């Protein structure tokens, strides 16, 4: 079922985390933050919304790195119910696609809960001091191919954050598959 993210809570502080990554290391948020901003995105392997935009996510992460904005991806789905989202499959996907960002595994789902993540993809764009400035979509395409000349909402917002420290006042929510929560 498709879910939509809530509006941006400007200035909300990014919760810290320490999670294992597909590159064999463990990272804390402070180690991953960029000098001009940090993009934390909740993704997974099986979601058709993520699969449809993966090439654009990689492009935008590379372009944002040149502006001093770092990117990190976190998968929090229940891997017992969705084996394609398990850690080994995450590592395979990161290698196959050449992810230019760490791909972290939130097995306990605690990080997703602290962030209030609701769907994949769910984007949290923070300024250099880790205050939230963007909680919107990648672009208008959803899970469809992006038309030529499509506005890069996420990239443009984070470019503004890198330059000014503030995100755009008008933001369109991201839409995607719901986070696959573990049953109690």
C-alpha cells in the first residue's frame, strides 16, 4: 500500500544512530554527516518505488557530494517477511549498483521509528548542523520513468540547503511502499 510522508518539521534534530553497513563497517551519524548537509534516506531492495528511482538516487547522491552534502541509505524492513531486504541481499544490491553512499541495516527498526520513517523511499534532508530542512519527494515521477527535463525536487532542495542552510518552504511529500514493520 502506498504511503505519503508528513510535512517537514523545520529544524528537527536528526536522531543519532550506529548501524552496520554493507561495506562491512559500522557507522554513526556523526561520521557520515556532510559539511553542508546530510541526506538520510530510507530505502529497501524490493520496493517498486525505490527500484524505479534508484539510478536517479545514485545520480543525485553523486551530484550532492560535490556540493558538500553527504548521503546515507538505511533499510529497516522486516527481512524475515521480506527476504529480499535482508542484509546479504542489501550488500548484493549495493555492489551491483555501485552505491556511492553507505547502505545501512536497521534490523531492530529503532532508527526508522526514531526518524518517523513511513515509506520507501523516505527522504530526510538535514543542514550542516543536522536540522531538518527537507522532507519531500525525489521528483514528480513516483514509480514511473522521469520525463526529460523533470524537476529534481530533492536535488534542488538540498542544493539550496547547502548554499543557504534553509530548505524550500513548499515541499511535496514523498510517496512509496510502507515500511514493513515486524509484528509484535
